[in-house]
């Protein structure tokens, strides 16, 4: 099964590759497949200093962690996604957080669920009747089920 990973999830995985989220991303080969848009790479660069401060990692350790996580993701250049998907996603996230528009767009374009830990995003989308997302706990249970 395929899922789009948002910035929230990727940051959590980078900060703790051995945690639940890092484990799901790095140890689900053949069971789960993860996608992200190029915006994620930009977000990792933009927030590098914050990631260094939060993680207490050295530059080299952070680079290794980012490499480990991003190496498990299939990236899509969001410029290749047709305009109508952007319009739909913008309408969904406009009053919630426009920073999430690229991830919702990619999920819609690929026809797969968005994996997010952003509670405000999930609640806001659900209020609009949009439920094409999955939480970390749900994904963990799904992987366990698929592996058994």
C-alpha cells in the first residue's frame, strides 16, 4: 500500500529514526510504500537549524538521518501535477494551513492516503468531509496486519 508522507511525519522520523515513525518508514519495504513531494526536501533544508537544535545531533548525524529517511521515499515533482488537483487541495486546506497544500495535492493526484500527525490538519479536513488521511497508529496497525 502507498501513502504520502507530510513534513510533520518526515521531521519526526529524522529526529528519531529508531522511533515508531522512523521504524515504519525504514522497515516496511515490500509492505508499505511512501511518497513525498519535492516540497519536503525544501522544508528539510529550510528548517535544518531547528532540526539540529531539537535533535542535538551533529551536522553529520543529521545528514545521515535525513539520508536514511529520504532514501525510503519516492519523490514527485509537484510541478508535474495537473492544476485541478491543486485547486481541490487548496480549497480543502485554505482555512487550515496552506503549507500542507502540496501534500494533499499529491495524495489526491496519486489516489492514496496522506500520512500525517498534524491534528489540526486532520480535524480541519474531517470537518470538510475529507478523510483521505491516516494516523501513525492506524498505519502501524495496518502494517502489522499486512505482515501477518
